[in-house]
């Protein structure tokens, strides 16, 4: 009986490892992530053609916070569906050697882009506008940046806030105030 309990215990703790699909690069994968040539101007044009917003997800192999997002947040049906329907997501590797082209036209490796943009930790999600002036980097053009792992409701609210272009409103409601209002509304409705 003791061996059975130990065996079940071992399986139970191994389940989260099985739940996350890893690519050959060691990064977690979601079905709504795009496999592109990582030319960000082309990606922006393709996102616009589909009526979606371009999002860059900078992640790294072995990142426990990336794992948290991919196992606890992104798999939620409401979040996954919302991202899939509204965003064109390109994953970048903090330590990757794959060549990419920044919005300003500079060709560089993913890791060089991370340094150029000042990204120090993962995950970092960069939300881009539909139009980016020539010569502007992805970091400079970003309408919002979500640095780190957040709970499901915070992440969902950030994607909605960007998609609804609430950052353009001159109503004094920045993301933190918007998120606080959404928390209060969910509590009043009895939703977590």
C-alpha cells in the first residue's frame, strides 16, 4: 500500500510537467503562437491583415514564471480564446540566436534584441500598435508591456485593455485603475 501511495504521489507531481508542451527550443508552446520569419514589419502587416494586434512574448528555457503562465493562465479557455481571436503572437527567445528584424529594420539575434530593448527577465509581453513609424524599435513603439508572470485575471484584463485601446482614452483610467475596476465588478457579480 505504501508503494502504491508513493507511486500515485510521484505521478501527481509529474502531471504539471506533462501538461506543458515544449518545443525543440525548450520554450512552452500554445496553439495561437505564430511561427514566422521574425521580421517584425512583416508580422505587423500580417497581424493587421487579419484584424489582430501584434504581440511579442519574450521567454526563455527553464523559466518557472513562463511555465506558470503556460500551465495556469494561457490554457484557460476564456484567455486562450481571447488571445487567439484578437492577437497575432510571436514568441522570442531571451537567449536565442535566431535572426530577426526589429521594426526599425535592424537585423539581429533574438538575444541581441532582448538586450537592445532592455529586457532583463521573462516572461515579458510586448503589445504593439497597428501603426509604427519608420525607425522606431518594438520597445519604443509598445503601447503596453507586461513584465513577469501574473494571475489569470490580470493577464486577461491586460489583453482586453490593449485590444480595446483603452490606453488611448483620456479618462484617467490607466491599466491599474481599469484592472481594479474589473476586479470590483467581478466581485460584485460573484465571479473570481
